[in-house]
């Protein structure tokens, strides 16, 4: 099962890339994927202490207990603000 993760804005700077694909042999929940990402890039944890991180699955905000499916696209973004 392949899950594409895209990083946006300041998160992309912390990670050093705008996209990565993870491959899993078993089902995985969004919360588990987020923990893997935070373990791989600990700087995201530090950023998350300052601002909440938003995860979209296929363009929609989802509960973290969502079971991801092969081909899902997860976007990791900081909160959007404007004026």
C-alpha cells in the first residue's frame, strides 16, 4: 500500500522536501502515519508545539483514526491565516 504525503509552507522547509511516498504492507491509520512522520522529522514536533498541524486526506479534514487506503494522498499543512 502506497501513501503519498505532501508538505506545504513552513513544514516543507522543516522537512526539506515537498513530497514523499510511504509504502506499507499492512493497513495504517492516519494517526500512525503522523507519528511515523514526526519520528522521521523531529523538527515537526517542535513546530507543532508552536502551531497546530493540519492533515488532509484526499483534500478533506479527517479524524486521526481514519484507516488509510492505497493511493491516498495526505497533505500536511500549518494553519492558514490571512487578512
